[in-house]
C-alpha cells in the first residue's frame, strides 16, 4: 500500500478521500485495515480487485462503497460494524473503505474517479 490516491465523487462534486491507500496485491488485500485503530477523515482504502469485504478482527466501523469497472457506484454499505461479513456485490471490481460517515451522500449510479496524489 505505497501509493496514495485522491478519490472523487464526480456526480456529487465531492472529494471522498485525499489520502486513500491502494490494496491491489494478495497480501495487501488480505491485511486490509487490520491493525488500524481508526481511519482519519480523508483516509481510506481502495481494494482492487474486490467484490466483498468483512470487518472480522477490526476495531471500528467503516463505510463501504462497491464500484464497477466503469467507476459507477453499485452499492453503499454505511457503518459496517466490526466482526461482520458484508455481502458480495455482483459486478463490483473495486471496493472503497472509508471512515464511518465518509460515504454520506454517495448513491448507486454515482461516478467515482481517482488519481495518484502528487505528494505521498
């Protein structure tokens, strides 16, 4: 999880995170947010590829945004509590994990885009 992204909801004209880590390998996806005490505002994790998540072993709730290969929001799960297994979302290629409350206002059909931060 070396590079950081800025993730933007183009439909709502809102930045969802400006320090979003990428988990795109087996080990980084497996670890996910385990070991973290919390996600600060502006932080997040983009899992690639991913169509389902769980919060087993986590210590805090997260908002989960399932995104298609085209960048369209398929489903939003607000405040997924620790110790839960989330549903698998058909057609999801990416999952964006945000602090609880970080996906307020995000709706299915919204267009999500991201770019690498200039400053890591």
